[in-house]
C-alpha cells in the first residue's frame, strides 16, 4: 500500500486525505499549525491519522507521495528535504485530477479569476451541464472527486496551486490577466510569477484551448517568446474583429468561434466595469466551447449576481453606498474597483503589503477619492504614498472602527469602498473574514 502524506490540514489537505484513503493509500496528515476543529472532526470520523502543531519527520520521510497545501511555500526546509530525497511533492489539483475523467476548465490570473469562474459555472449550470466548481472556491477539488461524479469542472487556480502540477492539463485554460502579486513567494521576481501562471497551459495539447486577454502586455510578451500547443483564443476590448475570440463593436460584445457568432449588449451585463466585460468575454468563449446555447449564455450574463467580497453592494444608508471589495488583495484589483466608482469615494485600504507599488492608483485617487481610511497594523507605506492627495487620511485597527469613521466622513451620494489592495492576515483570518466583519459593521450602523 502506497503511503500518502498530506502537509496541511485545511480544506485542500482534508479533501486530499479523504480521496487518498478512498483510492487505497495509507494516509497521514501533518500540520505545523493547529488543525481547525471542523477538519479534525472530519479526519477522526474518517479514521485518518493526523497530527496538529508539529511535523513528525519519521512519519513524513517514509512517504511515497506528498501533497503540499498551497499555502506552504516550496522553499521551506521540509519541502526542500523531501525533494532532495526524491519524494514527489504535488498539489491537490494534480492529485485529484488523476482520479477523474471530467472535462476541466482551469481559470487563473492575478484578478478576475473568481468572477470568471463563478460566471462560467453559472452559465454551464443554466445550460444543464453536470458541473462542479472547485479550486479556490467552495469544497476542495479532491473532496468533490471523492464525493460526486461530475462530468465537468470549473477550477479557479492560484499560482500556488499551479506550482505543484506535473501532468495536470485542463481542456480549456483561461488566463484573465497578469499583474504583480505574491512576489514574496517568487524570489521577488515578476518573471517567476508570470511563468507560474502559464503552467496552466504546460501540458495542454493541440486539441485544447487557451483563452487569454490579448490586451495584457505580460501575456502578449510571454506568448510571443514561448511556444504553446493549445489553440489560442484571445479576447480584447479593442474594436478589431477576432475570428477566433472576442472583441467589441458598437458597445456590443462579439464572441466568434468556428464562424459561430454570439452578440451581447454590454449595457445588459449584470456586472459592470471594463474588467467585468473581459470576464464576460472569457466566460462566454469557454461556454461556447462547452456547447452551451447562445440564449442561455446571454440570459446568464444578464442575471448573474456576482461573487461575494468582489464589488459587493452591502447597503445604502443615508444615501451612501457601502461596497465590500475585500477580495481585492492587490493593487490591480483595487484599480479596477476605483475605476468603476462614479461617485466620490471614502476608501478603506490596508493590510499586509505584498510589495505593492501604489503609483498606478494615484490618478484615480486624485480624481475619485475624498478620504482614505487605513485598516492595518502597519500603514506607513500607504500614508507615504497618498499623504497630501486627499484632505483626510486616518488610521484604524478594526473593521468596526473603519466603518464608523467612514460613516462620519461620507455624505449623501458618496460611496464607502473597502478595497484593501493588501492581504488580510495582520488583523483578520482571511479576506472573507475581513469582508464579513465589514458587512456586519455596516449593518449595525
């Protein structure tokens, strides 16, 4: 019996452990942190051996295969030692994909991948396809492979998940865009991060598809300098016709595949902003490849409710709209959020800086932001970047304090926007925790 060691007792780790046991592996789960009670209960119910708050090296180094949770860097001594011993270290995505024959659509990118994934899943479900959604969304891919017989999967994939693949090959890959993010995990080298994103197409063949943003300079340059076997399907906000791809004509989205043309009115899209036009293009192209009917695609784009924590309208109070964009954990995501704002903004920003350069935000801040509220432990870099650009720049240390401060600063017709441009782990468990606390504080006003 082969021995599977799972590093990390969270969502992906527990899902992998369950699938591994189902497929005949002897499974051991090891987490240097504390395994949450809900996951510990599941492992106990499944009679899966695990340890919490330690790594027992004698139990780990006898593994035939190791699945490393995406939050664990490749550079820690334990992972380096495993690799030096010739023990394969893979991701949950790689492991689970070995045990399903489903058609997989993989979605990656610095921004937009959650919305694109959820929008595509919505279309495919409305089209009647037997479909699951996993990766960074919902229950782990491994747990769903163990529990269901989906014929299709939409997988939202981070660069960390892609770093651990060997044979994984989605039939359709989508790269929404690329901008600097998580550079601390990539030796602070942008080129390493870009290469990580393109791992999504590494194992594709000429029978597969790569849908990508043709307006994105980094994607354009990488494709110019590297060979890809998959069929290239671009989308663009420029007005030039693309026979295999998507483009804009007279405020209409045109997606064209094999001379099959789908036309959609931009004004009818349920989600607004230039970035969401691109998300709609990518989703529509993939849905067409999956043989979804045109009418279903159009109707789905018109009634999609959007992703939680992504430009999520919470409440309007005294004429002020409160917006939760907690998932904006990098500068590019916040750029899109500010670009969408049509009213004066009280902007809540801050958290764990990931090597951010705020230069691109400065024109939007000058144009649209009336006050900045910092929400983080160390706000020095934000204060240095934007001091003097707005009349009011304050620091807060809780979501409740930030919301109450914004309530005092905002006037009728303004928007209060939580769009942090930073990770959440200084004050919150996750961006979801940050978003929920923001929403709760707004509801208590």
